[in-house]
C-alpha cells in the first residue's frame, strides 16, 4: 500500500501530506470492511487528482477532515459503497463483469464492449488512461487492484507492463490458434489484437514510388533534408529502431541511424498526422507514419484533411526483404485479476472474426487472424508482407534503441 502514496510523500512542500497519508495507511487496517474499502477507493480517486497536480493545501485539509469524521463513525452497514462514483470498478469476484484498463482512446471501441456484453452477458467497466499511468496505477493498487484486463497500443508498452509484473501468463488454445505466434508474448503475458504498419508516406507530386525500397535506404544521401519524423520519445519510433536492432544488429542500426538523422528535413516534432501535414505543406517529401493515420485523413469529413490525404501516397517498405515493420494493439490479463475467466473470455472474443471486423472497420487497423482483410480504405494502399520478427523484441531492445537514438542525435 505504501507505494500508493509515494508521489505524495516525495513532494517536499508539505509535511501535512506525509502525516495524512501515514494516517491513511494506518486506517487501512480499520476493522470495518466498508470503511477499509471506501477508504481505499477514495484514496484512488484522491491519488488520481494528486497525479494530475489538482490537489491544493485547502483540498488536502478538507479531505483529511472528512476522512477523520468518516472513520470515527464506527462500522456502517454492509451495503454496497456508492461514494466513489469516479471509480466505476469493482474488485469483488462477481461473474458477469470485468474491469478493463485501457490506454486506447477511441470512442469507437465501445462498439466492441457492447458486442461482447451482448454475446456473453459480461459487462465491461472501462477505465481509461495513459499507458504508463495505468501501469503505475495497477502496481500501486497491488493485491487490491480491481483490474482484470490491460489494453495498450504498441508491443513496447505491453512488454513494459509485463516487466512491471502487472500481467499474468494465460494459456488459451483459442488465442494460440487465432493469433500468429510473432504477434503474442512467447510466455503468454499478452496478445496482439490488431496490426499497424509503419509505412513510408510520400508526396505523390514530388516522389516517384519506384525510388522507395526499404527503411535502410532512407539513410542514403538522396533523401538529404527530405524526411519528416516525430520525436524519439515516441514509442512507435522506438519500436521501429528496436526492430532494426533485432534483425540487423546494433552496429548496422547505428550506421543507419546516423544517415537517417542526417536526412531529417527539420528537428523531430509533432505526431504522425503532423508529419503528413508537413508533407502536404512542402516541408518534406517523405515521412514515417502508422498506416491508419493516412486512412483516417482520407475518411475525414474535414476538407483540409481530405486535401492533405489526396497528396499522400503510402509505401510498404522492405517487401523484397524481411517485410514491413508491424506493431500491435494488444492486451493481457492482469496479475491477480478478480474476474480472470471473464478476462480470458474477453481476449478470446477480441480474437473472433466479429471483433476483428470492428477493429478493421472502425479504426482502420489490420486484423490479426488469418483470412480477414482490412477495410476498403486500407486495402486501397495495396497488399503487403509484414515482418515475422516477434514483437516482444520491441520491448526487449527498447533500452538499446532509446540509447542509440539519443547518442545519434534523434531528438
Ligand atoms: Fe496511434
């Protein structure tokens, strides 16, 4: 439990905080179940606010006063606790629901959850947040965590969750047979649920696609001042470099990075969509982006987006070699999940053709199960061969990738 309050205690400005949170820790041994549970959930809400730096001294004092009164009231009746409305979660091992911690921010995912509930009767309680924040939260919640399933985009993040010890290995024949081996954790900690290709986007007016071939070739002098990329802090690029390390080794990857950085049209900035807009604005001719951003612009109702998209071509690199770099959106069952069976059923559902179709149609992602095609917009980019490297390597090689990017000037 101590780690729940660590960020608070670490802040030097207020000794009150230390006293308050030490008190809370003592009260977590309160004899009344309702008190303990309410206190715990209240602390989670409080900590969320604290992490977002919304806590003032005034709020802290009010919180402590309310807490003291509440704890002094003696045991309340064993009725369900309602005061933590911000937490739509439960850690009671009931069947019929799961608590899903997701770092995907797509409203469209609700279609998946509703379809799962319709098919199984299991309700999905959704808790959204940034990936690292959710990992920290599950760690902090420890054995009391109500989390059943953790979802994140990028294998690097799933690997990070695995390393943090918040996931448990799952053995499911359905998942094994539906999802290709290189798109899931070798030990069963997480599985890929949809694919995303990191493609070369190019200015159709200025680049002949016949001059494009591989990621490696982007380091050649012909692309000097022509390439737009986003920051090396972005996990998508880190995973791309980790993939290069896996297949070409550190030395070759470093040589490639030097040439690549030398070809940057401007310092790395913005997100994937910014790179596409900069191509359209003439700032650069080529960029590294995930395929679905181009699809999203093409489908946009905004005329500006459509104009950008109309100028962009999509090229799948390394087709004559090892295939295009592919990443995943994936999920794992949380260690100590209160609803483990429901959690596994949810993952198995996400690997069915019905769910895969929703991933493909609604968010332009590429299905992981064989025989299923991407949607029309993505299909218009052409067929491609994806790399067979196990995506777990993106996590294992992440520290080396970050180090190489840093030391070779990819800001
Ligand atoms: Fe993305």
